[in-house]
C-alpha cells in the first residue's frame, strides 16, 4: 500500500469534545497513529479550526479542487447540526467532492444517536450524512479505549482511509497520464444548460422567502413598540399576555419563512456540485464569454439580493427585544427555536451563494484586464 501526502479535516463541535472528556481528540490521535503504523506514511489531521493552519490549509485545498488527497471527517452528533461552522464546512466540502466524483473522501463518524437522520429528512444537511456510508461509532465510544473492540474500530477506520486514499491517488495519477479522453469531458455549455433550467424555480423560492420576511417585519415592528411602552421591568401578567399575542401572530409567518428558507437552502446544496464544475472550467478562459456570463447571471442576482436584504432586515433585530424573556415563556422559547432554525438554513445558503459570486467575479475580472461592465442592471 502506497499512500503519501494524505491529510484530513477533523470537523467536530468543541462542546461535544469537552462533554466527552476530550474523547473526540483522543480518537483523532489514535487514528493518525494507526494510519502511520499500517501504511508507514503520515496522516496530517487538522483538528482545530481556530488554528490559522486549519484555515489556510482548508482554503488552499478547497481552492485547488482537492488536488491533493484530502479527507473530511465530520463527527456526527445532534449538536453538530446546530453549529454554523460545522454545517458550513460539511456543505462546502461535500459540494466540492461531489463535483469531482470523489464523495468517498467524506467519511462521517456517527458518534451518538441523531434525531431525524434520514435520507428524506427535512434538513438537507442531515440528509447528506444519511445518504453516505458513515462509520457507526455509537457503541464503540462506550468501550474502553484500550479494549480489543475499540482498537479494532480504530484500525478499521485507519485502513479505510488508507484504502480510499490509495484508490483516489491512483485515479488522479491515471488522469494526469491522460487516461481520461478530453473528448469525453463536458464543455461549459453542456454543464450550463441543465443549470439554466433550474435557475427560475430557484429564484422563485428566494422570492417567496423574501416576501414572507417583509410580512414578518410589518407585524413585529408594532409589537416591539408596544413592548417598549410596558417599561424596562413590566409586570408579569401584561408581559405574558403581550408575548402570547406576539407568538400567536408571528409564529405562523416564521414557520412559513422556515419552510421557504429550508427549500432555498436545499436548492443551493443541490446546485452546488453543478455550479462548482462550471466555475472550475472558467479558470481556463482568459476572457469572459458573454453567453456564459448571461447564463450565470441568476447567481449574481441572488447574491446581490441577499447582500442588500441582509443590510435591511435581520432576524436578530426582529426578535432581539424578546431574547431576554426566552427562558420565561414556553411559547416564546418555541418561537425562538424556529427563528434559530431559520438562521441556520439562511447561513447554509448564503455561504454557498457568496462563494459562487466571488468565483464568478474572479472570472469577470481576469488578472491584467479591465473590469467587465456590469450588465446586470
């Protein structure tokens, strides 16, 4: 077995590691050592996203389309799906891997039971994991770390990383040697045509979400004014009645926004591999091609609308006046959970659209060329 230069990103919630007595980090270290033992090669594992090395290496490997063998190892727990940075890392890597036909480089470890982890689940990020061949660690994590069962589990993980890494490197070598006939590769128009068919519905979903947002804004503003009139220390009765009125009128709209935002996020995740394949091909053109520029225009429209809308409206501003009462009312706590879910789905979508927009801008303004006039107005 010959595996060299293999690296991986250990994506996890730090709170989970704390609660597990740092068992997640010890597992990472054991896998790294076992990999070296069974292959004679080193495995570089990036485990701390707060370390500048993680950020630099993540950006470099993503930007170079995983040209080097790179694994993404998410440690799946209920909290993982509530952390924006975890969701963003997962969605970003999966999109890149799918666009390259290398989804096996994503190797999830299911650490504990996760509710609603289903292929047809309503949360597309959870559904991504459910559709993969994750490693089930739910029982092994309860075994002693020096037990035969635990050590066998570590060995199996290391062996799987080595086997997939070796196969991926061999595949990459074959492509470099010209094993893949260029005439069989899809061109920009081949890739863009199916994407253009999907864009109209995609923008319609964004329209629905923004319309519901404006409806929420119109309703919540008067309630915020009434809350101020209750004073800094309102009596419990009037405050509770006010909160119940807010929840009664606001919750149906928030649920609608949640559904619209979820649909938009899901659409973005589904489009991501297709868009990334096109963006990679743009690097080979020294000048913008008008037909391609027009074809990608819906992305620019969506990016501009998201940026402008985020400046005008904010969920934190909508509900911030009620945040301090979250623990005092079960109705308000329920509403807050819905708002937090909306924010997570919005962040999923925004991170993808922003990345697409930034890559398109690089294409629109090639080095050494004048800026291309903005034809979107």
